């Protein structure tokens, strides 16, 4: 009942913000009368909070505040002794919480939250906020698994929540160059895309470290950090960064950077759900796990193949390959041998390959995108070597805040580059690679009692119904199990 009582106030306030342009002449004293140029009336300010105030969360909530234009009322983190201290310094008046559920229940006037936690908290935290009518900005990947991505996408539509995923490169104006080349048919019909990264740059592939409660930092709320995972003693070398390499908490190289790299072809080619997924991983023995890879963690390297149906922009079906662990594609003949492919040093990149040429570009975050066009006839066209951002991270967070004020379905909302209507299907595509990796390691006894890998096949995907159709055992990785109090 408590939440029901709070809804009229929130709805009224958000409705007021949404209709601000119309209502200002009636309800709001003009700014120049109150305080001159640049004065912000309190009724214009969005009430913000951060779930995950350290690490990437520091810049997310700072950018969302738009240099103090909006009000940051609360900060939530499981350890305020680390990098989250910077957010406390930036917003000294904000109330501090360790449990986002407590914060969202107590702070009745919140309009929007940024969520910048480890991957396994993204879905539960976003769902908890959205159920309370709060707009959400969620770091990439949008969720830890495909089921969560589908649930949040549908929930945002149903509850009219303004959403944005934190792949800030989606707001990079240089993506317009890539889109123009595709739309103008510069490289002809596209049939192949190659994506690669040098990630992981954290420990990955081995057995999880042994738990040791005696090593837990005194200021860390470990049980809250575990969230939906089963309770266990503190595990060293996981928090605050290396969690990325373990399936319970992270999504590996794909989840870390796939939402930046795969975003480029997915967006510009208008791709939808993949039709299948197939993978191979490095350093696996057929009879036993070696020191380089254990099934509870992501592999040190992998190679993924995804196929997509033709779209209006591709004309042909698309084959997309992903490789990580430093494995990259061969150098195309039409790109000079001494030139990088993708980004500087060829460490990360995307090649969009058409019948008349190739688009080569870089990781799509805050790094230089530097799109390059190479045509078979020798024609080239390059973007600038150095990108100058007019505002932090291309205004990705600020645009979300502006859309929250304008309201669900507004022009500002529809102009967002990674609202869940887009980010949901794209995240599902990224996580399909992880579903294939985890299925690849499934074993069972054969007729002679010998352990065998039985799932090393192309997995056929029914995107509309979120199911693998030719290997039932693989569907266990579409979602996950949850501890009580953390379900999505």
C-alpha cells in the first residue's frame, strides 16, 4: 500500500515536468524574474539517484546531473570507501544507502536513477526501479542474460519508462558517416561483418578463487554485492573489477565491449535477432578442465559466428563473426598492408564488408571512432583522426535526462540512441554469443560412462520466443536462478 500511496505525487510531478513547456506560463514564475539568466526553478529539476556510485557510476551520475542542473538526492553503493568517494564529494548533500531496494522504497520523490553496477545487478535493480515508475539509465550490457533483457524491454513499454543503456558511443555523431555510407549503397550489398577485441584485460578462464571471509574489506557489504547469487563467503580478487570474467557476476569480453563494437553494424545495418549462434573457445581439453579454462568462468579467448536475416539495408543475409582474446581477422587486400584495421594498433575493430568495398571502424565508446571507407576502385573516405566532444560522452546521459523531463513518447525520448526498444534486442544479440559459449562446455556421460561434450553444434534461435530450438539443455542459459528478494 505504501507504494500505491506514493504514485499520485510522482505521477503528478512527472506529468507537470512533461507538460512544462505548456504549463510554465501558468504555474512557473519566469526564470529571468526569479534569478536572471541561467537560473533554474526547483520545479524544473529532476530528482536523481545513483545505484553504483563508484567506477563508471561516478561519471554516469555526474553527467546526468548536467553540472548541477539536476538534483542528485541519493547515492547507493556497497562500499563508499573506494571510488564511490568521488560521488560523495561531488554531491555532499545526497543521502547515502548501501541497499538500492531500501533507497528506492524510502526516497519517494525520485524521478530517475543511473545504474552502474556489476552486470548481475543491472536487471534486478532496473526492474525494481521501473516497477516504481522511475526512469532508468543502465550501464552496458543492459542485463546479465537474454531473459532479463526481454523482460525489461517489455516493462519499459508497459510502464512508459524513459530508458537508456550506457553505450555512449551510440550518441557519437561520427556514426552518421557510417550510416550515410550504408544508406547510399557506397559499399554495395553487405553480406559479412567481422568484429574483434583484445579483451579480456582482466583474469579470465580459470577456476574462481577460493572464498576467504577473513579477507573481506571492512566497508564492503558483500552480501548486497552478491545480490541474486547464492550466499557465500567473501571471494578475493573479484570486487571491484575482476568480476567481469565469471558467469555469476559478469558477461566476459562480449558483455564488456560487445555493446560498443556490435552496436555499430547492428545499428547501421538495421539488424534484428540472430537466427543462430555457433562458437569455439581456446584451451579446452576433451577429458578434463585445464588451468586455462573452467566452465564457471568466461574463456580466455573465443570465436563466435552469428547469422541474421536480410534487412532493408543489407539486401542479403548477414554473417557476423566475433573474436576476443586478441584474435583478429585477416587484413583485407583493399586496405593498405601498413594501415591499421579497426582502431589504433588493430586491437579492436569492426569491418563491414560489401560487394564494392569495406567500412573499417573502431570501438564505439569514448575513443576515437575514426570511420574509414575503402572501395574496390581505390576510392577512400576517412573520418577525423581525433574526435572533439562538445559535451561529456556525446551528451548520452544528458539526452536521457532531457527525455525524462519531456516524457515517454516525446520527441526527445524517441531521439534517444539506446532506449530499451533498441538496446534490448541489441543486448540479446551480444548475449547470444555467451549462450553459445556456455553451451559449448556442457558435458554428459556417454553409453560407456565416458564424459563427452555434446552441445558443440550450431544453435538455432527463435528470437520471438527466446528459445534454442535444437538443444533444450542450452535454454538454461537464457535466464538464471535468483536468490529470494532479487528476482526479475
